[in-house]
C-alpha cells in the first residue's frame, strides 16, 4: 500500500461548484498534514496545513480524520484560477515530507 | 525574495554524460531535499540533508550523488546519465523537518537524457 494515496482525477467542475478531495495515509504515526497546490509546469506551493480540529481559509476547508487515516480538502465556489493539481502531503515525525501523486482539478467556465 | 533557486532550468544530456544541478536557498534552512517528478509518479525523494555536511538517501537514490558543503547549497550529481533519469527535478528546503513546517521549492530543472 502506498504511503499516501489520492484519486488522480481529473475532476472537471463548473465555476461556482463545490468539490472535495480525499487522501488516505498508511502510517498511523503520521503527525503533520498539508495540502500543496501545483500549477502546470510549476513548483508545488503550500496551500494550507491541516489541523487536528479542521481549519478553514476562505473558500478552502481542510479536515483530518485520524481514526480512518484520511484528510480532505473542500473547495467552495470554485474559480477558474483553482484549476491545478492538489497534492496531499504527510509528515511522520522527523522524516522528509511524503507526497501523494496529486489530484487534478479543472474548473470550467 | 530569492527563496530557493535552481540552476540550470533546462538541460539536455546525452547518455553517459555527467552533470550537476545546483540548489541554493537564502532562508538559512537546515533541511534540504531533492525530488524528481515524473508523469503519474508524483514527487519522489532522491536524497536529502538535515544540515551542512550531512546527506541521506531517499526513496530513489540510485544513479545520483549529493553534497552539502555549505548550508545554503545542495548539489545533485548525475555521474553517468541514463534516459530513465529524464525528469523534472525539484529542490526544496525547510526550517525543520517535523511539525507544521512549510517546504519551499525551487522552480524545477527539466532534464532530458537522449
């Protein structure tokens, strides 16, 4: 089983739609969780960290479910500019970040 | 606001040639990483460093060597390039390796081995 798994998509959604991505992780000792965004032919950039109680940043909401070992990202009122690949990232203590393969989102006008 | 800078940005090599990719960061980060990204494979860790003078193997280290002689620089070497090393290479750095710490990436190096 891969350490971090994501549905590769693509998710094609109309502008204004709500879309959600899930990510599962296999290491129960994982401590820190993140969502990174990667635009086509660009470097990954941190979108948001995921806190144990869940957290929101504008139209983006991240949640963590430790019991089921998954994290989620919800995007409300999708914009064309949200089109990108979203990478689920996990950190298991003092080790390098482990990246999922990413979920591709296309927001269509 | 340089952040993490990678050179070169593009390179074409012939099989068997060698080259060095340079990563420089100006954020005084202890931790530095080299990843490769291939279609459908995601980001895979090649080597990393937890401080000046240290290096460690990641998930896919074969065919690569690294050095961290100065805290701000992390070099990735290909001794004898192979077509399987055609990829996009990303360098990253972070202040620490645990907790909610952000990793900052360079813009990537697109390497083609023919």
